[in-house]
C-alpha cells in the first residue's frame, strides 16, 4: 500500500482525475491510482507513466469501437479464417483467400463472388473476410438476399426508399448471403440490382450463391470468383475485366 500523499499532492490528484473525467477519459481516470502506484514502485519517468495511462484509454476506446462495429455488422457467427478447415476443402485456393484477407480488394472497390452448393463453406469464408474488415476498422454489414429484399420492400411501402438505399450504400463492405436459396419477388430482384449498382466503383460487396449468376454484369469489377463443387474442389481466377453473363455447371 502506498504512503499517504501530502495535501497538495492529494488536491493535484483529485484535479487530475477531474480533468480526465471532464475530457471523458474515464478508463484513464479509473486506472490513474494503479498507474501512479506502478510509476512510484518502478521509478518511471513522467513521460513513461503518461504514455502508459493514455495507452489504457486508447485500448479501451478501440475495444468499444470494435464492439460497436461488430454490433452493426450483424455477423451470424464469430468465424475467422482460423476456423476454416482448408485441409478439408483442398480445392479451395488458400493463397487467394489469404490475399483477400489483406483487404486490398477494398482499396479498389472490387467485389468477391462465392459460388457453390450448400455445405462447402461459402458463408464461413464470407463471414471470415467480413470479420477481417471489421477488425481493420471498416464499417461492414451482413445480410441475406431475402432479408435485403424484405427490408427494401418495406422501406418502399413506407416511403423510405432513398433512406434504405443510403443505408446499404454506406458500409465499406456489404455481404449478401444466400442469393438463389429462396426466390426473390420482382421488386426484390430489382432492389438487389439497385443496391449493387449504386455501390459499383465506390465500395465492395461479397455475394454468396448456390446457382449460376444470370445477371453477373452487376459485378463488373469482381475481384475473385470461387467455383466449388460438392466435394470442395475449386477453380479460381482473378477477374479484372467486366464480368459477363456466365452460367456455371456445379
């Protein structure tokens, strides 16, 4: 237990805590007694003690921001690339996936299209890439194609079409899962096209589907395609030209 501080030091200490609280540096204010005790015990310089105090505040702020980004992202599972078993899916190009995880495709506003039947890991890979983007500080949002269509339909009925379009245009990365699993109504397909079209050249989209894409021109800057069959074998290539209508036998 530290020695009692002189009154002048006590007042200074209270003023310091007050300043930290006023500036809303609450984690630093809470850590102040511990840091001062450590500084005395280890004979830290003033600069070292101050750096340690502010480091605590910075780490707490980053943790809060990460938590906020994760809440907004609505990722269905806490998957990362470490959870994906590349050995069980030997056809998946791990080097390509690791390259995508660097998030360079976000800098080019390119898109990622994951194509294959259920059970080959499309959603897990999409979520893992999205989690990498969240961890890197990017705004991300995850939705299914059916959910996106339903939200757009409701917004149209309520006169909020412009608002819902701005919402889906906002994230640096938008993940649209399960295109083709459920049929979309006509206005749902139109909404999906408008969302992707307004993001073109501005921000990136990851889309997963179990069917060939009849309107693949919506992904005119597709960064990578994954064509997986039921055994997990895959053919991958990086596409830098506009993506034409393409039918794939899975």
